């Protein structure tokens, strides 16, 4: 049966940025599909996401870590494998954005965004791949962006990081496919989360965005759940280095 290919029973997933928004939605979706899930957060409580996963009768391991630290990354992967026995799926969702004119960007702001959005994704993927390689199976899902394809304005570090994610996804896919590891990415459109609240709450900007979205609405985290399960499952075994746009038609305009 085709639906059996989407079943994640017996798999273990690690989802970063899982306290809310896209990360929470993806963690819950993977649990509903049958996976046990390690969830990573930093400043926000993971209690809500943990409860949602346990309500779906799956194991949940909450981990508090600042992924801008490479030492923390090694610990996160080790805790996952020690407590949940294996690691099959990695969803690199944690990210940040700082809106400021390029001429005013500080070195700290630049480093914070690049370190979390790009550097941590590489080193977390590397640590996960070392585990996945041992049993020749793994699914790595990165979060790209429309700004992987467009330049945007007032978010130079974010745009640079997401352009990097697109290239990194393809690079890792090229190297790791031979180990049975699929590396792909989702490029969300305008999703209603805390990160996008400032522009959604700006009537002028909000209206200009809605005019371009073909389906006429902002996305919500649940709009990405099906894509996440697909990329985490056997249904995507022949997909390598692909960026799937889930944007309501934004890039098609």
C-alpha cells in the first residue's frame, strides 16, 4: 500500500526549533506518522510540544540547547541516541531573523544569524550523518526560504544564510546519497509565526504580500506538515538535493 511508505513507525526524529511555529508543527507531524521525537529549543519552553507528542503516544525527549555552540550540537545528538537508541530523521528548523538596513548591521547581529541559521545546520547535519552512516539510512530536512531564491530587503544576514542552506543542501546530498542519506529542504512562503509577526501586523506590507500569494492567504505551520512527513519517509527515497517550495504560489508569480 502506498500509504505504508509514509509510516514512520520505529523511526527516531530530532527536530530543532521545536518549541513553537514551524518546528513544533513538524515535530508533531512526525510523531503522528509514528516516530519518537527529540525536540530542541533554547529560549522558549518545550512543555507544550512535549505534551502534544505524548498525546500521540510517542516518546519525546526535550533538550534545551543553544545551537550556536558547536559543543551543544555534539551533546544534542549524543543525548538523542543514548535516550532513544537511534537517529533516523533530522529536521533543522531552528533559525532567527534580524530586520535592519544592511548599512546598519553589526558584526554580532551578522554572526548570530549566520551561526544559528547556517553554521549549526552544517555541524548538526554532520553529527547526525556520522550516526546515520553506520546503518546506511537517514533523512535530513533543512529549512530554506523564498530568500534562497530572492534577495529580500533589510535582512542581509538571513538572506545570506538561506542562500547558503540551498547550496549546502545540494552539496550534502551529493556526498551522502551513497550512504543512504537523503538531504532535502523545504522553502516555506510567508508563514504566520512569531518571526513574521512584525510584517503581518503592518497593514501596508501585509496587503502587498497577500496580493502576490496565489492562494490569497498566509500559510500556517500545519501547511508544512505533509511535506515534512514526505521528506522524512520512504516515499522520498529517490529525492536528493531538492528544495520544495511550500509558498502558496508566491514564487510562481
